[in-house]
C-alpha cells in the first residue's frame, strides 16, 4: 500500500506532542485522524488544545477561516479506546509517554488491533526502535518518526531505522513526513538518541553544568549561545520550552542501559529541579524560574 492510499491516521497519546501531530495530520495532511489517550479527560484536553491552537495561531492570524478550522477539527475524533482508534487506521503514529515498558505494551496492542500492512511510527525522542519493534509480530513495519516541538513550526522529522525496519517502511515514513510538510532525515538507530538529540544534548548538558558551577546565569548562557553562535534560542530556554528536564529524568534508566552510566545519568541539578517542581514544558516552571526562585539565592 502506497501513501496515496492512506486516508486515516491514528495518533496514540494526546499530550503535548500527540495533539500537535494530530493537528498537523488533519490540517496539512488532510487526513481523518483518531486521537487516543488513556482516558476521556486526557483525550478532551488534547482536543481542546488543538482547537485553542488553531484559533490562536491560525484563525486569529488570518491563516485559516473559521470554516476551514471547523473542517479540520471535524476531521479529528478522540477516543480513549485504543482498538477503536486504530482498527481502521492506515498509518499509526505513537506519541505516548517516554517509557519503554509503556511503549512496548502499546505496540503489542497496536500489533493486535491493526491490519498487517499498517505502519507503526513512534515519536520517541530516543528509545530504541528495535526494542519497541520486538513487541510486535511485524517489526519491519515499526519506525521512529521523531517530530520536533513545536510540530507546526519545526521542519525536521528524524526517521529512525531500527535493525528490523524495512526499506519500504522507511520510505513510506519519509513520504508521510513530506506530506505533512516536513523534511525527513533518515538515521540508523544504534542505541539512544538518534541524531539531533545526541549532538544537541551534549551542548545542553554542558550548559547545565555551567549553571551548576555558577559560570553565569541561564539567561546569560543562552544569550551567549544566541549572540555568538547564531542559535535562534539558547539550549536552556529551549529545554524550558520543551520540558527537557522532566523528560531527562523520565528517560534516565533507559539512557543508562543504552549508553552507560557516565553518559546516561542525569545531572544532579536536573534531578534537583524536577524534584522541586521545575520540569519545564508548557505552563510549567523550568530552569529560568529555578534560577530566580532558588539557585540565585542559595
Ligand atoms: P506528554 O506527557 O505531554 O504526553 C504523553 C501522553 O501520553 C499523555 O497525555 C499520557 O496520558 C499519554 N499516555 C500515557 N500512556 C498512554 C497509553 N498507554 N496509551 C495512550 N496514551 C498514553 O508527553 P509529550 O511531550 O507529548 O511526549 C510524547 C512523546 O513524544 C514521548 O515519547 C517524547 O519523548 C516524545 N517527544 C517529545 C518532545 C517534546 O518536546 N515534548 C519532542 C519530541 C518527541
């Protein structure tokens, strides 16, 4: 089955990334989309976010009419039942919590509920694709599709190939990315973190270490990276925006297993921040607040 035959897309996980991917699939791809999460409340929250985002960033800015927005919203149906979400899907993208056990359980069920030809993409930031694929009986159909945040804005999708991902699946995933207005970059998944996050993570970890050593404030470190290296945002403000600190702790065990203790262990300051309630992410406090509230006075 080629991409031209794909009509229905299912997105599993209606959180920060899932609702954005669903929105782009319906708005740019024109697909019928089912959006799934663990309960009705999480599904409703995801759908609300989609409506609010479309209203604020598209209708109010004159990029969509109210009628066009309604048509997009009508194409997205939420359900808390995974089987209901994926049973007639032609393409599935999973964007649930970054936890290997949760993802493997989801993929085991996706395998049972989807037709054999259906591609199962995962938006994992770095969990091992071959490991996730091993939970299914069609590991050749499982592929990493790592969208970047905010999905509507960022062009890149890393298409991560596990040891068992077929060329056909890799090609289809790339085609789907292009259909959604993105530029896929294929990489081989050898352990943890794909491509961009490995390179960027090294810089972010060093910036965290510098805050810890009080080399400068997070704001000045970011300013230096913007002014000196022409980055649109510094690594610390980007971490605050994306919720990097919470994700770093949530993925620590997996990272240690894949990359060893030295590279996998989260920095003590990240652990401290997350414990104190500063994980970053939309509407949540991050390192800038932690500096102002705690570190600068400590
Ligand atoms: P999030 O916490 O905002 O959303 C995760 C959602 O998954 C929640 O709504 C949760 O209820 C749901 N969920 C948990 N278990 C589930 C299950 N069994 N079935 C269905 N839904 C389930 O997290 P997020 O930031 O959207 O991240 C989702 C995925 O995207 C993760 O794999 C993450 O690594 C990846 N990712 C995140 C970013 C980012 O910037 N936040 C960027 C790229 C990739």
